[in-house]
C-alpha cells in the first residue's frame, strides 16, 4: 500500500488594502461596492490640463499698462460671467492669490495672477457643476512688443467632495477680458488727458513769460531814456541783471516751480538763461534756444 500523500496548501498573498475594502463593502453594502471602489482609486486632487487656454487675446497696449489693468481686475473681488443664484450679477467675495493647486505651475514667460473664490455653490457656465467647490480664474500677461501684449485667461471650478474639475464654457473668460480691456482704455484716456493738460499748461506759461518779457523790456528802455545812459550801457547792465549761469553739475529745466514737476530739458554747467519771473525759491527763465521753464534759484549764479 502506498502511503497517502499529504495535502499541500499553496500560500497566497494577503489581499491589498483596496481589495479588503471592496470585499467588506460587498458583504455589508453590496449596492455601494462600485462607488467605494471608485472612491479608493480616484485621485485626491484635480488639476486642469494646461494645453489649450479658454481665451487668449492680444491687446494693442504696452505691457505695463496691461499689467496695471489686470491687477485692478484681479483685486476687484468679483468673478464676472458666472453666479451662484439667479438674483446675482456675478460671483462675489473672490480674492487675489499668487498661486493655485488647481492649475499646473506656469513655466513659460509671462506674469501670472490668480483670483479665487472658495465655497461657491454650483456656479453657472461650468458644465456639470452641481456641488460646492472652488472657482479659480488664472490670468497670464506676456509682452509681444512695445505696443502689443498677450492676455491669456482660464477659469475652472473644482468640486470639494468628488474633486471633479469643470472648465468654463468661455463666458467667464470673455467677461473678465472685457473688464481688463475697459481698464486699459481708461488708462489710455487718462494719459491722453494728462498730456493735453500739460501741453495747455506749457502754452499758458509761454504766453505769460512772453508778456512778462515784453513788459520788462519796455520798462528797461523807459528807464534808460530817463536816466540818460547810452543804449549800449543799458544793454550791458540789463544783461548782467537778468542773465544767470547754471552751476555745476548742471540743472533740470522744470515745467513748474516745484521739484516733482516734469523735467523739460537737462542744462549743463555754464549754460546761460534769462530770468523772466522771480519767486522766493524759483526763477522763471528762458534758455538760449528760447525754451521757457523753471529752475531752482540755488542752481544758478550771476554772470562774472
């Protein structure tokens, strides 16, 4: 008789944590097994793809003006083109941010801004959004030339519970871009008004200086005739009295009698100017080329 062979058991690997959870769920709640499996294997965070922007437009303006406009929009506390409830006009209580985990890090050239609103309830114009989550708008500003700047805008809503990301249908990006364009137009208008105002100021100043110069010349001629001095002597005396030399290392010809006024021209040491107006601290002068302006009295000295 042959001995009875002993039964050999082949060892098996212990079930994984994921398999254990699924088996327990099937035993206790069979209807929820599929949901539990998806919850275990689903990623804990959602990030948007960064391949194609929702909106990318070029603005015919220098980069510094566009950056100024974008900063104003990012800090206005509103996300245009969406809302939580029918009575709303936009999503309120948004805040500016320097980064967001809902977008991949930006590695291309450009300046990046973010506007974030948390705990927003199913915002409109984000397809399939039906829960509370975080709404983020990203703005990228890239210079394309001295008078051309690219603005890229992306908007995404990510649900807090399922971590599902919903891209905007383009309404948010278009509304935010419109707001930026309006700010750029306002900046251009302010610059135009300031330039026209400065030009008008210069014209008034030049007219005033011309009138003052004519009055001084008439008064000087009358004084010379009364005193009986020769015309040549009078010219020499007048020249010495009204002309000044620019001290070292030079001076700025200002548009108005205060330090923060616009500089019209740089004058070198030894340049001559004619005094037309006298104030306690400033001289209204005219250069040898006939350009009027203002110089601080401490920067001038009499002719030798």
